[in-house]
């Protein structure tokens, strides 16, 4: 079973906006060396929504090849239909994913029951464990949020549905509503860059699916949490909160810029390109941001 800290990698690009394979391999190694419990690719943090099908598959090939089964691999998918989901699961099976983090079909608003049926049918067809991703803070997915009772019904009826990633405003409250409805063996993960990680842990999360760059904060918190040292967890997250909010407190696209700038300064990637459309990034923000990073004396700090 997956648990703990499982970051979704960003996709480095070169100056032309093409995938930087060496940079992506460097990011894999950085996170593995940092002690995370699993690695994910092709989520929102990877800019998967800005990629072609071929590019998303290339990302998987690069990450799976570099990871070489050293850690569990989570692969994100955003199928537009049940049929597409099943085909993607079969296509990705050779890469031995530990789970497919699956967004709901979102092009049309077909209502709650249609999404419940989609996940149940997919969860019966897939041989790979599924993470149901709920991301109502992303505009395209605002209408796809499912109530706790619906999520519990899916978990009960679909054998492959083993996990939920619950993120966005109200994530902790959703977890508190969902936790008592789940049978043993089904876990919830927090997300959103870790901005509400403490509340999510207190609400029953079995881990966190954040981004990259400073996961020693969350790893330290997770270690104390599993050891029962809850006061220490609050202190760790409080100390890291200025950095967490500097990255994740101004919207998803802004966080892409900040993480890439951070890892460029560290030397893991050579270019901080974010695919367009994306909000204009003002590099005047960087000195204050790097000062926050350096005060925390992290691996990416320069002190």
C-alpha cells in the first residue's frame, strides 16, 4: 500500500518548450535521494494538461526508466471517457505503476451518478490500483466534486479503488466526512502543495501528494506524525509554512514557476520554462522567495 510522502514531479522543459529528459531524471534522483516514499508523474504539477499524449507517455518512460522500481510509481491520467480510461490503464501497465491517479471526465457536467458509475466501472476493469483525484479548486474540475457518500460507494463497489487524493478548499472537512465511511485498506492523501497538510493529517490522511523541491519538511512531519509526536508535527509545518505558502499560496500556475526557479537555482535543471498559456512571472519576486528558502537550511538552500 502507498502511504507517506509521494510528490508529483514537474516536467522540465528546454528554452523551446520541449521536454528536458536529463532535467527530469535529475528531479527523480533529487526526490529519491531525499527519502520520499513514492514518485508521481503526469499530474497537474507536471503540466500534463499542456501536453500531447505522446509527451505524457514520454514522461512515464523517462521517470520509470530512472526510477527502475526503486520506489512505487504513481501515474496521473485524465481520461475523457470510461473507454479511454481502460485503454490508458492497459497502455501504462508495462511501466508497473503502483497506482493510476485518475481525474474524473470533466468536459461535460453529467452529474454525480454518471461519475460514480464511471469510477465503479473503471475500478472493476482496472488491474492497477486507482487513486480517485478530487480537485475542485481547478476550474475545469469544479463541477466534478463528489460528496463523501458517493466516494465511499465507489470504494465499496470498485475493487481497484484503493486511494483518494482530496485537495482544494475544504479538503480536511471532506476527509473527516469520508474517513468513517471507508472500509479498512482504503487511504486518503492530501494535496494542494501541502498548504493544509496538518489539518489533513488530523482528519485522517494517510500521506501527502505534494510537489517537488522541499519535501524534507513533509518527510520530517510525517516521521513525527507516525511516531505520535503531534506537537512536533505542528512545529515543523509552522516553521515551513512561509515557504509552503510562498509556492502554493498564489495559485497553481504560479507554483509551477516558483518550483522550477528553485530547482534551476539548485542546479537540477537549466531552464525554468513553463508552458503557455501561463500568467506572466515577475522575477522580482525571487530574492524574497530565495531568502525564505535559505533561512530554512534545506537541501536546496544556499547558505
